[in-house]
C-alpha cells in the first residue's frame, strides 16, 4: 500500500468543463479527506468553481493551461499541443512524479495517444488496453478489457490483457485469484478464431499466475457473475460495452413507459419503487465511471464525457484506489513471472 495520491485532473475535459470536474473533486474529497489534487485548465474559471466548494481550496493546487483539447481534435493534433493543454499537462504531471494518477473526461483518442507517448508502455506489454468495471449479478463488479484501444489483437495481446485485467481485479476489488474468461461466440474449445484458441491454451498453461482461467464466455452471459475479468479485442469489447449500455437504457425506459401507462400501473410503481431505485442505482453508469489505460508506466483514468459530478468522483476514486493498492507494481511483478517462466521453458514471452 502507498500513501494517498495526488490526482492530476484535466478540469477542462468533458461536456460541462470545470463545473462538473471541480464538483466531482469536491465529492471525492468528502469521501476521502486525505486526497490532494492538481487542477489543470483556465485558472480563473477553475478558481471560481473551487470557491463554490468550501474546503476544496486547501486540498487543491490550480495550474493554468492556456489551451484545451476538443472532442474533434485528432490524436496527432493533440500530441503537438501536449505542453499547452490541460489534458497534456495533467499527464505530464504523472510523468514528472508531481501526481500519481491523472483523470480526464476529454477526447479518448487524444488521451490515449498523449498518455502512451508521455508514459510509455511497461516492459512486457505490446499495447495498452482500456479497462473498466461493469455491473454484474455476482458478488463484485466485472472487469472488462479491451474496450476500444486496439481493434485487432493477436493471442499475445490477449494474454497480456488477461494478466493486466487480473492485476486490476486484485487491486480494485481484492480478489486473490480472479476468474478470467475470453469473450467468444461459444464456450466449446473448438469455437472461435485461431488467436482466441491460442490465447486460451496459453492461459490454461499459466497456472503459475494468480489467475483462474475458466475458458470462453458468450456475450449473453457477461453480467451473470460467472467471471471477474472478461478479455477481448477492442473492436468486440467496444461493441459489447455499447450493447450493454444500450440494453440498460432500453430496460429502464421500457419500465418507465409501462409504469406510466395507466392508473393501475402507477399504483404498481409506488409499490415497487424501492426495487426500482436499486435497479436504477445498479445500472447508473455514473456509479461505474472510470476506465483505466492499463499497461502504461503511470495511471491514467478516463471519465465519460457526459458523467455527472457523482460519476467524476467515482473516476477519481478509481484512480486513488489503484494508486493506493499499487496496480503498476502488481502488473510488473506478474509480467516478470511470465518472462521468467518463458525463459525457463525456452519460449518467447
């Protein structure tokens, strides 16, 4: 365990800019008074928002950034402006050791490109992956990766994602040996691409890692609590994530329509209101906000652009928890184990 971290926040990212990002920091501070922040962006605008939240000023430094990355900026354009933008300076703070994690709700592609260039990938990782915790019917949330950083992946990439995802589950949820499964079109060993079959064979043989590999899983079982970590390529993972989010909205909208269709339905809503509240809380994306770029030498958390202050606070909490539980060290140790085993076996890691 390390000390409570200083979190660098891109205060200009997201749909609402400083108002929501600063309020999110204030909510996170209320939950954990030991947190400290560096807020990057328009100094005057940030200072005005900080003044609205008593107590935050003592826990936050403000660093002026004259420029902002927009949602339309291409990654190549963002990289050229890294030294003047709130997003680029937040990432630079992690690289310089001035902060232990960065949080941004800005342009995902730009954030990934700048983070990868500034922080580099860890030894033993070919490509960083985007991972997030999703709601599940199990005893804990579900870690899923990759969610869009890499559209095409080979078996080596998938095995590396499994190692990182399992370390994430251990750090974020305290699971000693996470159950890991590969997303596939069937659960039989003969189903799927050659890359999936090869990755499955390597993971079955990796009994030297703190991972319990449980084979393949189909998309209709993702939220059933049958795995702690789901591994897939970024193309399939992003589609699966958007499908889950869309289905959650469809169900809640359908229930809302059903409960307002008649007086009897409205009466039924009043009776079932406590259960509906639990459903809404469980499916609210703000309560699961905060995707992590795994495989970099520093921690960078992506908040959804439309997240509420509650969602931003959750993303900050994810960053703080991963730093406090030393996620980077856990991943590095597991990668060292993989390389040592490969060297003993006489194969390439």
